[in-house]
C-alpha cells in the first residue's frame, strides 16, 4: 500500500517549490502595483513580506510564552479527581 500523496517526498518537494514560487510572485507583484504608503518605510521593496513574516514570528513566540505560563502537569486533573473522591 502506498503512503498518502501528501507524505510522499516528491509531493512535498513540489509543494515547497510551488509555495516558494507563489511567495516570489507576491513580492514581485510590488513592481506592478504601486503601494499606497502611509510611511516612507512602507515604500521599500518587499516591506510587506518582511513585516508579515516578522509579525507571524512574533505571534508564534508570544504563543509559546503564553503556553509556558499556562502549562499544567499531565496529572493536573487527576489530583483534583482524587481529592474529590477522598472527600466524598
């Protein structure tokens, strides 16, 4: 039995190539469409791509930090259940 088409190495390589081509086309489209910038830095070539990447990276790092703050032990609810059973 063959593996699912999404986990085959050839398919993964093709998807990465298509993904990179779409990203490059999106950045290259800035040559065709003039940005309506509010600030001078927004007029720089590729600013939107860099800004989007940095914003996404900041969200991932923030989510990891929140996860560390909210993390509980694996047996967190087991202790509460044991305590209720001991009382009742």
